C-alpha cells in the first residue's frame, strides 16, 4: 500500500510543479507577436479579432485590480462581453487603446486618436515575476501589471493581470 502512495506522490509532484509555473517573458512576447493586426491598404480595422479584450461592465477595467484579457482564436469574438476595453497591437509592442459597447443597438466604439490612444508596452521580468508596463509617448508609464496566469482553451487565450499601480 505504501508503494502505491509513493508512486502516486512521485507522479503527482511534478505535475503540481508544472501547473504552478508562472508565465514567462517569452510566452507573453509570443502572444503579442501573434496578436499584431495586419494592415489592409495602409489602414487598421478596429477592433480586430486579434485584440486583447477586457470586460468593462461598470468600468471594471478602470476599477479592478485583477483583469482578464481574452485573445480570441479562429477569428471569433468573445461573445459574452458587452462593454469592452481592447488593446489592438498594430506593430511589435505598440497598441491602440479602444472602448466598445456591443450589446446595445447600434453598437458604439470610441474612436482612437493618434497619439492620445496609441501606446507601447514593455514586457520584462523582475524577481521571477513577469511584468507588462503600458507607456504613453514611449516614456511615461500609464499602467503596470504583473502577469499572474496564461491559460488557453480551444476558443481563446486568457491572460490574468494584476495591476501594480494606475498612473491615470
């Protein structure tokens, strides 16, 4: 009986360790790279199916410390989000910040303005934590997050972020 417990522990322990590995800088950079929107005739279509979407019901994006970004796969949108804040990457580490309301007719979207709604991000690691800083004009930190978890399903990638501080 004790041999079975030992074998069980020996197989379960590595699985538990693997499940607790934090997202790496490389993982996030790969997700960002795959999220870059291709321009058509020199223009972007916003929001894109590749945008990172955040739930913004009751302005949750601006109020909550923990946020979940959804990056949809297969050209689909996250259907259950009525009020959305989105990050649309138009080149490596450069994004446009947008807001949409999708559940009322007609759907609305705040139009992005250059340079007010154009940002860059920096992904880095400090003390085994992966961080994302959102910068305006490539130098002023507007928001900063710790990446807690990245999980994938068949339909989307979910990125769980915890706000370090809010510069707004």
